[in-house]
């Protein structure tokens, strides 16, 4: 059993009409901010799986990050991401030992975000226990 879980934060749907330069800046900003949190063991950009033939190096997806965190850190990390992406629909994906759970934060009012956080913690605990 692992001490950390993988959390993917995906807000591509919200940024699909945003210019690529702005998407990159927002992704880089959240990346740097998550790296500074004590609850985050590691944070990574997500490589584009559709690199064209002959492409050199990795192309990174905008508006998607993965982080290795503890269950105890889920609330803080997701709350910070939600505050830094105000009003954007976010999809959180938890993964433990190949098992996944998706929790969406689309159309969630700030007053109701605590319910989403509780769902994330419960899903992570269930993944770790199974």
C-alpha cells in the first residue's frame, strides 16, 4: 500500500477558448504554486500523448497537472487549486495502485465546495483501502 496518491487536476474544458499563451501562463503559475505546498510530494506537467511522428521532445498539455499527495493533503491541495482557478470547471482524478476515481467540480458554488472536498477524501480513502 502506498503512502501517497496521484491527483490529476484538469481544467482544459474551462480554458479551451483561451489563447495558448494564457493557458501556458496559468498552467505554469499553478504548477509553481502547487510545488510550494507542503502537502505536495511531487507535481508534474502532463505530456501530450498525441505527439506527431518525428516530433522531438515532449509537448505538454495545458491546463492539466498531476501531483503526488497524501490523503491528509487532498483538502488543502484541491482547495488551493479551486481558489486559483475561480469559476472554472475542474475534474479531479485520484489514482492509487492503478485504481481511479473521478470527482468533478463543475458548476460547484464556492459555498458547496466543501462537499466536493469530502467526496475527494472519501474516494481516496476507498481507493487506498481496496
